């Protein structure tokens, strides 16, 4: 598995992959309750009382509160699968490169040389690496949020990780297991995190504004406030913040969320691996509870990128703070960084319109490998609701429901509104039952099994529950899923979609297949090599009476597969050459209801690079129950009943884009008029053998700059030749 996509599997709980508990039957019928899903004046500029209409949420959606009609056709010809080192879009469309790794974000910063020699100290003002989630925030003439700004915006995006070989002149310098060139490490600290960058459209062309006062990099050194129930708790005490109320930086920012009050949520995914913790010397210094927590989150080992290793350390422990070993003599951790891993694994709120604001880590939303946080529509008088996934195999799906109910007057209050809605609420985990229903179980101290009597982890208080949300979800009996990646809420039906990117034969065994994770099969590559388990993934969806409801109905919208795979047991959605795909990751609804699917695939790469597909989904229950016969490597079989959404055929699911060599397609947003689609291309050419770095003709990719250049992650803009709305 490539380094960018580390999937630390730490769930050894006895929870069934799907609960055997039969949930209460949902009372939900047809469209009942859907009126409550409609937005109610989500942001200033949005119309008021339109309950019962299908007005989408304001951020990233519709200008002037006027909803576009739901798209009923996909008006483009599908793109063929490709292994070319190029971005392919349909005829009648063009893609331009907007914002690449290293691009300068201040007037004083020189153009990027892209040979590994650019000055490390400038990278806090350059585009980061591994572009991931992205969100369009319309920028008005007054410098504030504008729902109608179709030609000026702040793009906010994540920079998840790095391709180390291309970042430095000769790759990372490592001697005897230690980083010895501190400037290389500083550069890496800076290229992770988040970019806020102003973009403008002039004469039909989108460019970024190098000297915008809004441009900002948030990275692993940026001071952050810890907020919510776990802030100031004993779990957060570090030498940097002996009272446990602040921390430095954010890392492995994968997908994202946005709020009705115009802020961005960046989500910390595979953060655990960055911490160094030498178990041979540290375990003896730790309590049994601490060891259980470390094991459940995967905090052990040398530390990804070896950031703790440069010597000597700085006075403010820029390197040492990545060492989570108990090294000091204090009893509370105020003289070392033994608790530093507890300050990561959160959703972090950023106000893109306030460049000097301090980001806040929202602890009420729980600590896990956050892929992203996807909001239900904000409705006046109803709680704010987020759906979230924990991206590792056999991990869970979560939901956050605010205590405060939405008041549209908060739409312009920025992080202060976040304090109101994101610091006080209830966290839930999902149970998917075999009868096609499901329920949300509460993760609150002394609720159900989440208490001091839970074995193997006796919870002490609510801060403990939130810091150890994975263990709380174990206690609650949540359903182990096939790697939850992105979620998306259908703006017309309120149905929630979540990609389950894939699993393998040891983590989705034949025996552990269940209704919601129903496949175990062999996806043979063209060279005959076997790939077993659920290597192509699927997309589950559910529908609630309203977002704060505790029950739902679910089905599987789509199953990834080769078009040539067994139609009875593997290619359950009837995919064809025009729309077959593997490993869904990014998922997003445009304001016109087109559902976009992005892939981060390793299974189908013998045939095609990663891709973007457009879909016209129906809704939960539009298909039928179906029995699948699974077969493992020994020939043993098991039948499973699942629920499969209506097959899309060739008109309701089409491949829209194929990316360059070894990239992942991730992150997608649109201008409010739907005429510009912004998409991120992550890590082209990532599998670069270090030994070949001096021979550019051997680089796996030269995208986007071509010739013999080093590849760069980048944001592209896709528009129609005729200036029309993309895809509809
Ligand atoms: Fe960073 Fe879950 O993909
Ligand atoms: Ca992802
Ligand atoms: Ca991924």
C-alpha cells in the first residue's frame, strides 16, 4: 500500500461486522419528514421561509436562495478508461491547471523551481502538497461571504501528505534512522495542512491571486485552540500547553466539511502514524488504559517521516513534540509530549475570511481517523447535524447532533457560531442491521455500555469518551465497515451517501461479510493475480425522517467492479465499460443534484488510472433485496442478503474524467452558477523509486508541467467550451 494511504487497522473489538441486533422498524414512509430537511435561510443572502422547497444549503451551492432544478440528464459523452499520463475530460470540455504544489502565495515569494532546491523557509507561503478536499467560498466586494460570487472566491483545500522523493533534491536525507537535514523537515512541516487562496475569473479564465491578503497557509506549526468538552482536560496536557487548551498544527488533512456560518472544517485522518513512540521503552511507563488507547489508535513506532529525529531539538521542541514517549518526570505530562497524540484526530474549524483567526479543534465531534464531516441542511429551529466516517478498515460511521438549534442570525458570526453549535452536542455511531434498517447509538459517558464498567477500557468522563471515541463506539456495538471515506447529503432528498472504499481478505473475511458489507470475492487482475475481500468497494446510503433521528433505512447505492466481473455476485450494479470503477473515495453533490464519485484505487490500476464519475442517483429503496454468494480462496461459500439500489445503466452513471499516472482524484467543488468545477489531482507519479530520481525520463508522471519535470499535485478547473453548466 502506498504511503499516502496508510490504513492503520486497530479495531480488535468483538463487535460483529454488522450487529445481529434487529433494530426497531423504521416508521419512515415515502417522503414523510422530508419537508424538515429543507434549508431555512442558511446564510445571510439566502431567502427565508422556504420549508418544503428544495433550496440547497448556501455554502458551495445556490446563489440567492434559488435552487436550480434537479438535473435529469448527464449531457456528456463518457470518457474511456485510460493509463495515459494526462487528464482526460469529455469532448466539449476543457481543463486548466490552477494551483500546483509550490506555487507562490505572496508577492515576495519566487516562482517554484520544482527541483527540490526551493528555500524551505518560503513554503509557509507556497501551495502545499497532496491536494485533497476543496471548498468554494464566494468572495464579495466587501471581503465577506457571497452566495452569488461566481467569479471570485476563496478556495480552501487540504494538503494531506507528501511525495518525499520529489519534494527534496535527492529525496529525504536519512542517516541511521534519523533525519539529518532540518531544512527538509521544516519544508515538510509547511507543505502539510490547508491552503486558503483567492481565485478570480477574468475573460473566462480562472487564475489564483498570488498577492491576495486572504491567502493563508495553515500547517503543522500553526497555533490552534482546543475547544469543547475535552479542552483543558488531563488528556490534553503538554509541555506546550500545561493547561491543555492549545496545540500546534494539523496534519493528514483528508476530506472536509463546511458550516452554514461560512467556515471550513479540516479533518485529521491518519495522524497517528506521525507520532514516534518506542514501545520497548515507553510501555512500562504507561497505564493499562493508556496502552489500550494507543493500541486502538495505532500510536506506536518510529513515526512517519521521522519528524521527531533531528538533533539537537529546538528550544520550543519543534521535533521533540512528535515524540509521544513519557520522557519527563511530571505526573501529568506537563514536561513532555506524552499526551500530544490526544491533541490530534479532530475536526478543525477555520474561518477563511479572517486570515489572522486561530483555528479551533472541535472535540465534541470525537477523535478518530476523521475522513470528513458532511452537514445535513441547516433548518431553523433544528439541530446542526454532521455525518462522519473513520477511515480504516473495520471502522465506524458517526453522527454529531448539536444541542443548540439553528438560528439563521448566526450565519455571519464565524468561529463564534462554531462555539455555539460545535462545542456542545451528542456523538453517535451507526449500527446497520440485516433487515435494511439501522440506528444511531449514543456515545455519552454513562449512556449504555459507555461507562466505567466497560472492559477493556473503563471510561472516566465525557472527555475520555471523546478522546477515545473509537473505544466508545466499540462499547456501543457499532458496525464495522469497509473503510468509510467521503459522505454527501442529497440536497433534494436528504439521503446520506458514504463511500466504503475497499477491504481485503483478512479484514473482510468470508465469515464477516454482512448485509451492509456483503461481498468477499476475487477481483483478478489482467495478469491473473488474485485480489480478495472487497477490493473494489461500495457506496452505502441511508435516509432518516430528519437529520437528528436515531433510526434510518439503508441500501447500497453502487458496488464498484470491473464491467467484466460476475454479474450475479460481484458486479451487482451492472456497471459497463462506460462507468465501471473501483475504490470510491471522494463523493459530492452539486447543487443540481448530480452526484460525483472520485476514486483512490489500487485494484483496477492494471486497466485504468483513477477517475471522476457523474451520477443521477435515485434514493434509498429504489432497488431490491438480493442474495449474493461469496467464495473465498479455499472455495468455501457463504450467502448474504443485501439491498441493492436501482442499477444506473449507461445514462445515470458516466465516467467524466480520468487522471494522470499514479494519481488519486480527490476534492471537488463548484462555482455557484455550476459553470466551473474545481477538482484536485493528488500525488501523480507517487511510486517514484528514489534510485531513479536523477533520471527524469523514468519519472512515473510529468503531470502537469510536462517535459521531464517533476510531477505536482494540483487543482484543475473544468469548464464547458460553450460556457454552460458542467455535466447537466
Ligand atoms: Fe485520506 Fe481516507 O483518504
Ligand atoms: Ca479520501
Ligand atoms: Ca483515500
